[in-house]
C-alpha cells in the first residue's frame, strides 16, 4: 500500500556526517508515524528515530539522541535522517518504516511498511 525507498547511505569516517532520505509513494497520512530502524550483522533490528507526519513531533533512541535528527518534507513525501558525529557502532543497514496506528512505537513489529534499506558504514 505504501512504498518506501531509502537513499543516502555510504562509507564515512568516524566523526563524519550522512543524510539519509526515505521517499514514500503517494501521500502519507497525517495519522502515520514514520520511523528509522537499523540492523547490524548479527543483531536485532533496532529503533533509531520516529516522527509524526502531521505534527512533526519526534522521538529518538537514547543511543542517537543529540547526534541524529529526523525531519520530513510534506510536499515531497520524504523523511530524512541527519546523522552527525557518526561512530563505528552506527554501522548498519538503515530502514525507514511506517506505523499506521501512530502509537509512536519503538518496536519493529508494530510498523506496517518497510523500505529496502541503505547501508551505512562508519570507519575508525
């Protein structure tokens, strides 16, 4: 129902920055939450950040708070993740996802639609 396409991943040195984009097909409902998750090799999929599409209200995992910023452009149906002060432990495949119930969940199973992921690699 909703197609999501991530972009902007790549290789960056520790301390550097990347900006990820997630383009959603169609118009995202004002009742939706859009989130970013990440999954490193051998680890569970981990919540990173979320944003309420209608209000722009944001919430973050403790591990990225103060370093990452989630935002959205309603006209472009796109959500962004600005990642600053990157650390090697940020290395993962990053996914955007949509939670239709708009609970503001941090649990992957509560999200309904997923993008294909984009690789972020942070070197020491």
